[in-house]
C-alpha cells in the first residue's frame, strides 16, 4: 500500500489531499484553505482566511493574489508593504498545507520511505516559469516535492476514477481570470504546451477544435473533455456547467465538470503521488471521492438514447436548445388548436347544409 499527498495552490482556493492507492483503505483526507498567506508576529506562517483560521487572529502581514504573479521580477507586496517573489509565496503556501497534513507516516512512499508529494502548477506556465517554481521549492526545503502541470494531474484523476480504458486522449478545458486554456493529454503526458485563449470571442468547442487540429486530430479522437476552473470563474457553477454542456453538444463528446471545479488537479496529484500508473491501469479506482461536491457529467444524447428515455417517460432537453424546443412545442400546440377549429366549423356547415336540403 502506498500513500501520496497532492497539493494545488489556486488563485482563491488551495487544496491538499492525502490518499492511499489501496481500494480498501480509508477515505482520503481533503484539506481546503483560502489562498491567503498570513505571517504571525513570531515569524511563522499559516494559510487560510478568517473563516478557516478564526476571527480575531493577529497577523503582522498577509499576502494574496500571488499565484498569477509567479515569474514577475517585481514581486508581490503584503499588507505591510513587505515584498516577496510570488514563487516563494507559493512555496511557503505549499509548506503550510503540508504542515497541516502532519503527522504523516514515516513510510508508505513508493520507495518505502515517507509518502511522496506531488504539487501542480498552471498548465499555461512555460518551462522557465516551472523551473523558477522548482528553485523556490528547493529554497524552502521542499526538494521532495514533484511538480506536474494541472492538466497532467487532471488526466490522472480522470483515468483513475472515471475512464473505462487506459491510454485515452483527454482534453482539459480550463478557465480562470486570465482567459481559457486547452491542453490535450494522453496517459498523463501533455501533447505540447497548453493553447491559451484570452478574449478572442471564440466558443469553447471551437477552441478545442483548434487545439485538436494542430495535431491533426478530430473530436472523435477524444475519450472525454474535463472542464476545470480557477479564480472567480470557478465560483460561477452555472457558467461552468453551461461550458461543459455546450462542449458536449457541439463536439459530440463526453464532457465532465471537474470537482470543485478547481480541485480535480489536487485529487489527481494525490493519485500520482500514491503510485498510479496509467499504462498499467486496470480500472480499479484508488478510493478517491469523484468530487468535493458532485461531479457533473454531460453525455451527448444520440437519437437512440433520446428515444429510450422518451419511452421510459424521461424527457431530456439540451441546455442550448431548451428555448427553441419550447417555442417549437408552443407553435405545434397552436397548429393543433387551429386544425381542430377548422374541423368543427366544417362539421357544423355540413349539418346545416343537410337540413337545408330537407
């Protein structure tokens, strides 16, 4: 049995997951904190907002909004104007989350020692930005932490907990405060860098098609699309669901709204840390909950499925066609009413003509 720890520092919410790859093990521990780094007067730090840490706590300084500033040489100022590099603040946040996971066992890791730790970074980062983050982890004494992209971790979560087959091609559609990014991942390995889209007005489905076309792939080559989010966009569940439903309808592929929807990467990081290998996957989930809330699944409805659901009395209408369907139904009702009126009038005239002939 292996134990792994997955960590993700998000723009607004950060998550740590401690899980085992033994199907019979206890449920994983999921720790969620607001991404606000606070320094106590004694110099120690803690991650979280007032709702999690309790009101009335006195801190000498606090930092927030630093994840999107990683790589910026100007650094990030705190409430007391102390400036630090954003990557160092992220590394310190990871250390704070790991401290809350203690005490961890001294064995259970894949090599027999302490549990392995995997942290994720935004898929849109280039290699130089990821290298800066790795350097900060070493500076913070976290050499044991392995870095992977959000997309690779999300792919591991999908393959471990949901996919029916290993080695499938997964599309990760991610939205955050900076725009959208599309990453294509097969067996935990990203196919090139993420495709970034910022306010170009194109739809999520066309963005996915653009990314697929760059490799000569078609939507039918995808096993599924997982929609994830971060920052303010992730807090709008209705908008996230609309994106997933639209992709499922337009591309005709299975689409899932990732847990949280910002937590699927942390869950996937824990799966990787615990020793999941997609190439030898035997469709035995390691026991992670599919979602911190509920995983939304948007399957495309073919004609056969619609007919079957109609026969069982279940009416299904795609979100983007609901209004049109309602209008069509209304027009159909009006036609039936007009038809019945004409029949009644003709019948009355026939009866009148019969009596006049007598």
